[in-house]
């Protein structure tokens, strides 16, 4: 990336009006919706040939609930809720050793809800597709920031076209192409938390309906769930396994990833062999490191990062989607409040988001270790607690403590009323 060096006397840049967003999952379309509302002209580029459907269930809680209300999509999210009843833990023989209701599993309070990632992406896309330009099957090949003395960023696309935008936003996930082009290789910012996760759609072998089944083994965790609105014949299989060292593989090579998953669970009992076999036929197979992205700054010139591209908190936090939505709200609001002055807006966006992001990342570090218990003795103790909890007179107190910890990180970023600021 090239650009004119900034000096203390650089002129105030022209107000940004055109924005390119890389990534059409959750953060990108959410930002597009809000920026269009504020009068910006938005283009979204997505490497996939069409909207990605798969993914796991994601929580919308705390600050993100209010953000979705202000975006006008909350009713649609509630209508597409997973509506899970709860979950059970089973032993090696498949016997249920304990059950818990969904609110304890998710640490939910108030109007917190849960939705499939693909459903949320669809809702945001359908709300924006008539007002926002989407470029599917393409990606950014090079970025040339013209600096404050220039008037934008020249973008070369993989398709061979070149266009100029006032601003570029990288909302392209853990393996952000935008971050690589502007800030450097991923290894500089990624911190592996010692585990891998895989999720994919498969036949509903356990006959689940709005229910999740967990099976823990030393250094491993398997869950299978079927949510409301899903076909009765399908379920989501989720595998987590400990790996202190990072594995070497191409994150776009699903065949290699499927082999790694099969090797990690080879020889394990319960329903695992059949569940692993289903991965070979999964079209929405997902496999990745449970990792954090930690950066000193999220912007450079006219380019800024959003969501996992800037500050991945990993699935261990349970807050990645909430932070993506909240980040989109804050970034759009600050750009509107700054009347398109990206230097003012990007600095304010980071000031608002960073403390909450860092709190969530510390939460993820703690929980990542709890996802893959290290011994059968520790698993047995956990199963004992799960079995005992519903019968104890202090169960409500324990549930309250769990909720409070989750809600603390879910409300870590405050909600500002940008519309009120703009009307002044």
C-alpha cells in the first residue's frame, strides 16, 4: 500500500461519501445498512460467488440487542430465533448425565436471543441489496491510498477492474485480505488460543429438536444441535479439540481440514465416528483455529478494519457477532458525526470500541481453556455439577452469577445515540 506521508499541517480531507466494504458476512452488510441510512454510497465486495449460508448459532445480547433495534432488524432476528429449549451432556455410552435450560447455557438475560449466522447474514443482505452494490465472486487485489492530499483509495480487483473510493473497510474476518494488504501478514496479529473448532451441517442422527447434546472427552468437546426453523432431518455438528501448537494447512483447503479433523478424533467412541464421516459430505464445512487478532491500531489512512478483521475474539467469547454489529453501528455513527472526516471518525471509533473489545478478548482466553477439559477426572466433576445444579436450592444464585459474567462483556461497549448528535 502506498500513499502520501501525513504531516502536522496536512489539510483536512474532503468529506468521504463513497465506501468500499470487503466482506458480506455480518459486519459488512450491517455497516452498509447504516452507512446508506446516513447518505453514503456503499459497495460490498465478497470473494464467495453468493451469500454464504452456513455457520453456527450466534448470540445477540447486551449492547447488540439495542444496536439491532436501532438498525430496524430486531423483529426479524426474533422471528428467526433458534428457540433452543436446552442441552444435555451424555457419557461414552450415550446416557444422559445432566440437562440444563437454554438460558443457563447461553448466559442470557432480558431480551437476549440467538440466531443462525446464515439467517442473520440473509436478513442484513435482504435489507441492503436494493440500496447497496454487491460484487460477489470478486476480491481486492491491491490498494493504493492517495493520502490526505489525494482524494481516495484506488482499488484493483481480482477481476481486473480498478475503481476509486473515498474509504475502504475490511470486514473480511479472521483471515482478512484487507488487513494483509495494508498492515502485513496475519501471523503478526493472530494469537492461537490452543484449540481448533469445526462446524458443519449433517443428518440429524440423534433426532434432536431445539436441543443440543454435548459429549466431552479429554482435550475434546463434541456437540450436536438442531434449532427451530431448521429441517428436522439436519443438525449442526460441532467439534473442538486442543492443539497447543498451530497446525499447518491452507484455510481454503477444506479437504485437508477434513483430514485434520478426522485424525484428531480417530479412535474415539460414542457417535463420533459417524459424525466425523458426515463431514466428508458437508458443503458448509468450517474449520479454524480458536484465535485472537490483536492490533495496536485498526486504521491506516483511508482504510479501516471492522469486526474479526480488526479484533477477532474467537468463538470462545460468544461475542464475535455482537461486537461486529456494535462496531458497525459505532463506525457508521462516527463517520456520520464527523461529516465524513475519516481521521476524526476512525480515531473516535477505536476509542469507543477498544476497551470493550479487550475485555471480551480476556474473557475468551479464560473460556477457551474450559472448552477442552484436560482429564476424565475433571470431566466427571463437571458432569457431577451439571447433574446436581437443577436440584440445588441455590441454582438460581449460580445461574445469576453465570449470567452476570456474560452480561458484563456483552455490555462492555456503551450505546451512543448518534442520531441525536446529528440532529443538533
